[in-house]
């Protein structure tokens, strides 16, 4: 019986030693894991910030390219208008009145386009601080609409004399 009690005491002692040893390792692993999580969160924040800056730079670059192209298209339409005014001046009185009316409508649409671009540019610059995917999507939508409207103006200018010259 003394052997059984002695054996039990030794077994309980070894078990206690084993459990206390596991507790130390468990605490150490927990602390290591917490440190790894903090480091991973920090890396994630840095990566997110870098991606945000990269996206912002791309959006700004895309907008500037679009604005430059739009300004160039507007200048081209203005040049065509000047050329048409010279042709209209040479037309007979009846045609001149109709052409001037049509040209006035086109000039009005062009001025509306200029104003749209000016307002959108001001809005873009005001929203530079909070550039995100939604802003980029809105800009893409505006770009498509603006280009379409400018194409229509160009078509209208080219078609002015086709209808009147017979």
C-alpha cells in the first residue's frame, strides 16, 4: 500500500509539474501571438495607406489627362466655329440666318460643356482629400458623358453645311 501511495504521490507530482510547464509555454505562445497580431495589423495599415495613395495618384493622373484632352477638344470645336463663321459670312442672306441660328445653338451647347467641365473640375479638386472608388466611378461616368456630348457637338458642326449645301 505504501508503494501505491508513493506511486500516486509521484504521479500527482509529475502531473503538476507537467501542467505548470504547459502553462508557461501557453502564456509565452499567447504573448507571441499578440505581438504577431499587432505587427500584422501595423503592416496591414501601412499597406492600406500605400494602396490608397497609389489609387489617389492614379485618379489624379487620369483626371488631369481627361481634362487636358477635353480642353483640347473644346479648343478644336472653337476653331471649327471660327472657320464656320467665315463660311457663313460668304453664304446668302437666307442661309446665313439659318446657319447663324444653328451655330448659336452649337455655341450655347459648347458653353454648357465648358461650364460642366469647370464645375466638375472644381468638385474634383474639392474632393481630392477623400478620393476613393466611388469618386473614381463618378469621374468615369462623367468622362464618358462629356466625351459623348463633345462628339455630338463635333458631328453637329460637321453636319451644318451638309444640310444647307445642295
